[in-house]
């Protein structure tokens, strides 16, 4: 091959391929909204909530404006605030701890499991003790279903029950995955997810949803979503503090269409993950599914061998037209805005190790075999160079 030929890059996430597959259905869904002009709380919003409830098995679904709003609204609905501690993994996207800090409560960061990247129940116990030593009241834990794989909800639930905490499952990356045969959305008191475009089920803008079996909590969430509006006749008598947290009708219409192909896309993502594991399992540490868990593979995150120059590796792949990303080069407790918050006793060594050696490869439902072979070859080549 001529060295001066430009290599067509592989898309990291191919939203365009999905858009082509859905074809006219998205255009028609958007056109219906443009025709009825109910851009806020249109009929598609209620329909989407019913479809998501059916998909997840949750009794109540409250759609909202983003995954961060989903977390924040759930914490607000439970009255979390100053003096309270909420336990969060440190190796996650910043929204998990950010939502806690926004309520005035204190995020307390705990470590994750080296194999699954998800919250470690033993570190959770140490985090609870660190919170109590500082005079904080531990009220909740936010396990994250990171990169698409469910956290160990039984182990976390047991610690939470023993300590009187409620569980807010952050399924922003994991919606569609299951734990011991049950889909995410019904673990803990409440589950939050995100429909950011890059997510396995994403809209064409920001969006999110909250899942719960608690009818009273769902009613509170619906009030918080619209500035704390009361249920009564006077819509300007706001009964609590709220936010403007609605999902707009256009995004709901788009998600209804995408939900129709979601299971098929999850199956395709799993095929891609299996091909990666076969092609790379002997040269890097590939992600491992815990027993009884499935993943929607929001990201395909590998760990490089000890001593590999990660920046050099990324540059070598980029030269071959293979994009990579690092989730997360700094765990939350290492970030400027969060480094003064408490961490679990014994520190967070696993989160710190992961931040120094993880890198994510292209992953989406439309990654065909030839493109994936190119990625695998580039990874193997960069490591043997």
C-alpha cells in the first residue's frame, strides 16, 4: 500500500450507520411532532415512559432532560443534603459525584473491582466508616453499571440494607444490561439512566430517565421535574424545590423508534465484544463479565500491559485510522473539583491503577468484521512494535 494514501478512519461510535438503518422512521417520528407542535410533554413522552417500563420491568418511569438530572432529581426526591454522605465509586464519569455535591451532600469515594471496574463492596464498607468518622450521615450509595456491565447488586444491596442506605443505581452506561436474569431498572430503590447520543440507547441530544417501583417517589419526581409543581389546581403554588428537568417530545419520539431495534443492537454489540476478546485476549487484559451479568458494551475498555506507553500506543493506532479514548485518565478523587472530598479508608489504589492503564477501542452495533480485523491488527502491531 502506498504510504501516502490516507487511511479512512474507523468511527469510534457510528451513529450514522444506525441513522441509515432507521431510515425514514426517525424522519417521520420527528415530522409528527413538528405537526402537532406539543414540544413539551407531548404524547410521545408518555408513550416512551410506558415502553421503557415494559422493557425494564420497573413500575414507574419518569423521563428527564439528562442522566445527570436523573441522578440529581432522585437525590432531591429523597431529601439528600448538607451533612449527608453518599457513597460513589471514584472510577466513573464525574456526573455520579457531581449530582451528590450539587445537593449540598458529600460524595465519599470508594474503590472498584479490578476485573469488572465496578464498585467493590468491601471498599464500600470502608467508605461508610470513613464517612461516619467525619461526622457525616451515610444515606445512599450510587453503584455505577460501568461501560455497560451491571454492578454486583446483591453484594451492594446487602451492605446498603445493613447500614440503612438506599441504593440509586447509575445505569447511564448500562441500561439494557441484566443482572442474574433481570434487566437493570429494578435494582435498589431507584435507577437513573442517560440517553446521551453516544450511549447504547441514545437520542439526538440530551435525555435521561428514572425508574422506580415506588409510586410516591415517582409522583415526587414528576413534581421536581417541573420546578416542584404541586398536584393541585394552582400550578404556580410550587410545593418543593425542583428543576426544569423534562425530556422534550422530539427526543422521546426518536427514542421510541430506536427502542424498536435496541435488543438487536445489544446482540450485535455482544458479537463485537466476543470478536475482540478472541483477537486480543492474549496481548491485553480484555474486559471480563462477572457471572450472571450481561453487558451492553457502552465502551470496550482494555488494560495495556505494564510499562506500555499509553500515549504512544494511541498515536500508533491513530496513524492506522483507529481512534481510541481514555475513560477515565483521572478517577474522581484525583480531579480538581473533587479532590477534597473524603475517600474510603485505605485509599483507592485500583481506581488509580485503572486510570493509568485503561484505553477504549471503537465499539458500536455496526462495527463489521473487516473494520474490526483492522483494529485488532493495529492493536497487536502497536504492542509488538
